C-alpha cells in the first residue's frame, strides 16, 4: 500500500524530530560536567520545555487553547507520566545497573513493542513486509551502539528489566500521542505532557540537586536542551505521528536518532566507528527506507 503525500510529510516530520533527538547525548554530557544528576537533568529539561511550550502555544493558538476537557487532560498526563517521567527513571536506572551501552540497546526494543501495541489497539496487521524491517532496525541499533561487543560483566537482571521497561514506555509515545492528537493539537499535547512529567520528577530530586541547579551556566544549557531536542523536536514528531496511519512503523523511522547520536559521537567525541558500527547504521537507514516505501 503506497503512502499519500500527507503521510509522506508525516514520515519526514517524524524523521526530523527524531534526528534532533540525536543531539540529546551532547546536552546530557555538558550538563553532567556541571555536576547535574540524571534526575536533575531530566527535570530541568522538562520544566523549561513546559514553560517554552506554554509561550509557543499561547503565541500560535492563544492561551485559551490550553483549556481542554478532563479526558484529554488525562491522556496528556499519561503521555507525560509514562513516556517522559517513568521512561526517564527506568532509563537512568538501567544505565546505573546495566551500563550505558546495554541500556541504549534495550531501549531499541521499542519498535517491537509498538508493532504489538498497534496490532492490539488499532488492529494494524503485523505483515511479513513489516517483520524484516523491524528485525533489521533492532539488529542495526544493536550493532550501531555496541559494534558487536557486549560487556557482560556490567549486566544485571534488574538492569535488563529496567532497560526493557524503558523501551516499552518509549514505544507508547507514538500510541498515546496518536490518541491525544485526535483530541487536541501537538502543541497543547506536548505542553501538558511536559508539565505532568516535570511534576512527577520533582519528587525524585535530592537536596543537593537544588544547590547544583543554582548555577547560571547549567541553567543556560538546560534551557537550550529544553528548546531544541525537546520542545522543538517533540512538536515536530507529534505533528508527524498524527499524519501516519500505520502507527507501528513510527518508532522504526524514529530510530534515526541512534544514527545521528553515533555520527555526533564521531564528530564531537572522536568515537571512531568500525565496520560493524557502520553496518548497524546502514541497517537502520535501510529499515526506515523500506517502511517509508510501503
């Protein structure tokens, strides 16, 4: 089944939004050098993103657009709590207990979860035309991140479960986003998701986080982190999600985030890829191409 021009525009918007997400690692690295913890980094990101989106939504649609019914508010709250708040906690715990590389691999189970969720919720068929790109995407992400090398000494059962949980929460972004998008626009949806996720993470802050957050340079980086790979990227992403009929392929297209992150690692942090890393990147790009050509 060929996609129409509107859907192809949706593919491009999801691709662009996810590509911008690929810069997240850079901002996290910079903030960590200022002494920011994982929870504080996530909290500042979402707090500033909420403030930015309130301003952008008010300027574009008027502040009255933020007045929504309880059901819409509840769906947006789920989006923020599960896909932002809980996802951040699970991912941070996975990094602590299983290591950075295994966590990055485990979160890329999201396309598989998304395919099952789309089948159960939206009755989307898991056809043989999807199975190959899904398998190529997961394999490509694993190879792009690990280079085929696994440090089994850092793995733990709890860490693996947190990583898989993070992948599951991430997969729900497109599902809940599509449901919420049918009731309101992408800007309002993003705004409320950031508000609820910031409130959720507030309860996980430690006393020392408040002292760290007082640094002006850290707040400046946090604001840019919230503006570019958060508010801007998610707004573009949700605009694209609402135009795509087949929800299960959204996380696969969004896997370009892994590719961009790997390329930035080469350019900014001199992480030289080997042939296996490059093969993984090509597999991810191939899976995106195959699904977008359906």
